[in-house]
C-alpha cells in the first residue's frame, strides 16, 4: 500500500509542477503579446512619419525646381518690386 500512496503523491507533485509551468508560459505569452502590440503600433507610427517626411521632401524639391524657373523670378518681381510687363492692364479701384 505504501507504493500507491507515494505514487499518488508523486503524481500530485508532477501535476502541480506542470500547472505552474503552464501558468508561467501563459503569463510570458501574454506579456510578449502586449509587447508585440506596442511594437506594431510604434512601427505604424514610424511608417506614417516616414511617409510624411517623404512627402515633405518632395514638396521641398518641387519648390526648389519652381524657384529656378523664370516664372518664379517674374512672380517675385511683380510681388516684391511691383514690376509689370508692358502689355499688362492695371485696374485701379475707384475711390468711393
């Protein structure tokens, strides 16, 4: 009879150890899932910022190209210096 009692006790200890291991694995899995979710959110945010930076870079490149054109120089001369072409028609509002 003592053999059965030790067997039951041994099985009980093994079951408790297995349950503890399963519990620890479950806790670690949950922790890793939360960390993965945080990393995915961070990645999405960084991808959005990267896309915004690319768009901003393209806008700046387009502005540089525009500023190297005669059209830009003419626009600046009109706005800053008040220069006009000979064939421009200037409309002056009537004073009321």
